C-alpha cells in the first residue's frame, strides 16, 4: 500500500485548511517522482536554509523508503536540499510528534534571494524498495519522534 494523505488537523503547519493543501502528483505518465508543493509563501535568502513542511504524510511498505530531492529547475537556481537527499522510513507516518509531516529543508547557495510562492514545486519524492544483508541482527529500536528523530545525539 502506498498513498499520500494530509496530516491530522493538530499537526497542520501555517494555519491552513486541509482543502487548501495539494497532494503530490506525477507530472507525466512516465515520471519517476511525485512533485510536492509549498503551502506557503517564503523567501530563502542567499546562504539561508528554510524548512518548509508540506502538511502531507506518506504511507508505504516496510521494505521501501521514500526519497526526497529538489527538482533540476531548482538546482539551476542554486536551491538544494540542505542535507543532500531526504530519506524517509515507513514508520515516519503517524509518529507522535508531527504525524509524519514531510518537510523539505531547502538551502540557497546562490547570491540571489529565492522566492517560493504558495503552490510552487518545492521538491520531488520517489518510492524505492531496499535490501538488507542476510546476516543482519534485526534492529529493535522503535521510532519515537518526527523530523530528524533517528539522529543520534
């Protein structure tokens, strides 16, 4: 099962209504990735990072990941994901801290401000199966948080 949904009302960012949020779509029938759209207007200044939550969560199988990236058009304007690529695990959806709200952390490495308007594409994402080694000792940890929660401190 794979699907996108709007997060629960209590986890919506930016004081939006659910009906104002655009679910991700593929642009063409052969598109690999789903386009994500900004729910807000924001300017990203040169050498600045902005985290834009989409108010969307994704459900997918335990042997799959969801990978986030910027678009080639954004790259031409100096906009990249601050962490290079986003990796989302299947247990991120419904987590207790943000209900799986997917965010794009955009970094502007150009010398010009970058204007994001509500409804603009802010990135793309694709689902991909992954493999594990045969002799793995299965992890027992359970996700307890949202964005950046698997980072060891």
